[in-house]
């Protein structure tokens, strides 16, 4: 199994209530039902504010690296990534169960 983790940090001056953020969140929520390779999909806002915290998290579980590649190429996922790229910076980690 692969756990795909993405941490998003909104760019300076962009608020959670901005229409572009609301749209990006809606797309992020939809990834789970539009990418068939995902075994599990969770998204949400960080609940604890710290200087080092990121703002939003997407966490997906996929059966293997081949599924991760299909997920990355999925057009719905690509559109979601475009929306997040416009409003945030992010880091990604993909963990393979040992």
C-alpha cells in the first residue's frame, strides 16, 4: 500500500473564504470519487495553528506504485492540482508500507 500525503500552505494574502480556495477545496473533496485507483481519500483543514503548520491536507491510500502513477495522470486530479497551484505551495510524501 502507498499512502500519498500532500500538505498545502495558502499563499500570503489568500484567505480560506476566497472563491478560488472554496473551489479548490471542492475539487480536492471530489478527487476521492473521481479517481478509481484510490482505496481511501481524506481531505481537510488543519485544526491547530502553529508557525510551522500547513493549512490543508490531502491523504490518499493506493494499492501500489502503478496505481499512484494512474492517480497522478488522472485528469480530475490534474485539474485539482492546477487549482491548488494557483493559491498555495505544497509538499508531498509517498510512503510505501514495509
